[in-house]
C-alpha cells in the first residue's frame, strides 16, 4: 500500500524532507505549502528556490488571504 504522506525520489543526490526536495545543481522545491502569519495565510502548491549565486525564487498555483472569514 502506498503511503500518501511521503514523497519518493529515486534520483541520486536528491534529498526529501517533509514536503520539500533538495535537487543538487538546481535548488529546493516545496510542494503543497501553507504559511500562516498574523493576519495572513498563504497557500502555495509549488515553490522553488534556485541554488544559484543570484538566489532566484518562484511560485506556482498559490493564493493569499488576510485570514478573516467572509462575513
């Protein structure tokens, strides 16, 4: 039976920690991330941080709210 809570990676050098993957020569990839701060909630389906010297970042499929329910 497949555990839906784990990420499988069979590539050499790829490290899996929770919902993130570290890919050598590329950077970090975060899957299904929810960030909660006072007055703000952010849901991101895909976020990446490039491991280059210029530190590129990007996101895909995300939304942000002020954390308050609709009246």
